[in-house]
C-alpha cells in the first residue's frame, strides 16, 4: 500500500467518520409476489425485535447457515441493535398480511468508497415466491439512489439459489481467499464488474 500504518489508520478513521452521516430511511413499499400476495417492505424499527427473532427461529438451520455461514441458533440482541443502527447501514423487513416478519434485507456499510454489502434472509415458507428477488431489486434501487457504484454479497458456493438470483441482476462472481466462499459484485453505474469472474459450473448461471 502507498501508506504507512499511521496514514492507513487515519484514512480508515476518515472513511468511518464519513459513514456516520447516513441517508434518510426510505418509505414503506408494497410488493406483490408471484402468487398475488402483497407484502409490505419497510425499514426495521426497534419495535420489531421480537418479530425478527421469531422469524429467525422459524428459519431452518440450512437457511440460517446460508445467511450467516453457521446455523445461528438465535439472533443476539447486539446483532439486532446493529440492524437498527443507521451508521451500520440499512435493514428492511418484509411484513406479511398478518403482520409477521417474513424476511430481512440489508445494505451494510463498508470502508470502500461507493460500495455497500448486500445480504438477506427469507423465511423458508416464503422462499421461491419472488420475495428474495423483490428485496434484491429494492436494494439495488436504493443503492443507486444513495449514489453507490457497487454492491457486493458473500455467499457459500453451494448456495445456488442466491448465486442464480444475483447473476440474473448482473452480478459477477469472484473467488475469495476462503474455501467454499464466493463474492458477488454488482455494478450500479453501468460499468462492468472487475475482472476475475469464475465459471459457475454445472450448478447454474453465473453467480451473483
């Protein structure tokens, strides 16, 4: 790097300070799924704590492992507080007709300028109904509104559904230094993602 340790620390602190001025939260949006069900997507609030924890508990171990890379038994209070902290990023909840939380979607701040990390978790009973695609599309739109140039997502190589979804939205997959873990990059400014995409193999379309 062209910086010594002190300069790098100062640069990181400056970038961190810049991230402490978040954009205003978006308004609520209604989403219609493939089967006609209407779902409300809105920013998370601290009043959602119990509903979000209940949604995590309804998710299978495999769904939680795909999201957190481990079968997270429950959502900690610290994790939920981060979801609600604008300095950490933006978290959306998808709320079903009965008021229960069906999914979470995140735009997480990172130190790279113009970049955020994308992640989401959809309850098993609502997977395959278009909710994940709707949430991913909303996050891409919000990223553009906030002036971001790239969204990134980290996924297990075996998470074919996630990889296909993000590929269909223009994602390009790269290997990481961790075995079995891939990074998907989606440009929001019309430029191509950085070179180094990997072949998705027989599992399906190029990941993202």
